């Protein structure tokens, strides 16, 4: 059984991708789980997450038509607890509540060698935690007993999986979004930057690719079609899905890399954003989603968009007949 066009299919991508007609997908564009603790991925280990990405990408080679594309949207920085990582010590001067310096503690300690840290704190008019931090360097980010967070780049995982699949990295676009990452507080606590970027890794399946710049207006080609950086605001309200991306993101990919009547795939469909973009651009779509509530959410969104377009066409037709 082959998956029907213009439908959101319930199931695991690793099973349903094998049900898609070979060489039928012009562009597959999707955003996988990011392994950052969302509700739908909380039970997945890091190793399972890497295996998921790798297998899904491997399954794309048979279904993408020659000259077609696979586009993976993902944040390039992954953070996860690593108990083997040295603890990050940082003396943040702007957040330091006590003027007591290490030299002050050492001087009092030399004068009163038998005093414990509570007695030293009483003499210096500070807390015992301040004494401990000055003597032992316990300015640990997250607390003395916290497991530190390792920063890991994701791009290498994606590229390796694409290469194993027989796909070739064709391009990479940077999506500049808003500074909304949950760790954006770092900009006041350390030298680490706020993560304001996600990336679109674009893979090509060997075959003839038709280049038609006329699919875009001259303004579109200059402002984003030929540009490596796309500035698109994030979705403001993830009220019905935890991880929406803006409609403009898949719309640009679809308009740039496909033509009217082509088929677009999203195997992590979520709320249906890619399908809506495909509908708006006159492309067919296939969606795959493993969570039933999101399947229904995406189906409703597609139905609403089709109704809106039909109403628009009806009004336009009525106006031309007046």
C-alpha cells in the first residue's frame, strides 16, 4: 500500500517512509525532535535520538526523486547533562553580593586558624557560603552539586547520516530567529551567547535539478532566494503544539526547490505547517505524524486552509464576472 497524497498519515516515520512511492518526492522538509526535553521526546535517550535521525535520513534516498532535495531544519547546538564534564566555575562580579575577597578570608583565617567557616563569616559579616566560595573556588554554575551542561554541535550528525544515505550536502541556510531559547538568561550569567539561530541543512539526490529563478519574484530572489541568512520571527504562541516553526520557513524552501504540482513531504508533521505551505504554493503534500492529537490538529489546519483558498478563489471569480 502506498501513502496517499494530500493526507496526514498516523504512524512512525521509520515505518511509513517505506510506503511512499519511490522517486516521487521532490522535496522533503521537516524539523525533527531536538532532544531538549519536550513532552513528546522526554523518554528518548541521546543515543536513541541519534539513531532516529540517522534511520529517517537513510530511508529518504529511495523516495526522493533524482535531482530532488532533503531539507532538515534543526538547532545546531544541543545541550545535555554530562557528569564527566568539569564543573564550570564563574565569579560573576555583577551578581556578587559580598565585597569580601579571598585575601580577606585568608587574612582572618591566619589570625584565627581554629575558626570554622561559620565563625569566619561572623567576623567578616558575610555568609558561610561566601567563605566556602572564596576559599575553595565553589562558584559552580548551577550549584555545587549540579551536573554540568555540555554543548554539542548537531550538524556533524546530520551530515554523516546524509552521506551514509547517498545524499550530498548541497547548501546550508541560517534561520535567524528571536532570542527565545530557554537558556537566554545566560546573557546575564556568563560569556555564552544567546542561541538565535537554527539551520536548514539541504541535501541533494544525484540527478538533474531544474534551476528556474522565475519561480521567485526579483525581490524574493534578492532578499532571500540567493541569501544564506533568513531572518524570520519565531512563532509567538505554541498554544496547541510545543515546537512550531513559522509558516514562512517551509514556504520559502518549497517555493525555491519545487515547482507547481510537485510533492512535498514532512515526516515529523506536528501541527501541519509544512502542509499548509505546500497548499498555499500549489504543491501536493504527504505528512507523517506519530501522535494522534497532532494528526487531527494538522488535518484541521489543512482543511481550514483549503476552505480559505476556495473562498478566496470564489470571491476573485465573482469580481471578474461583475
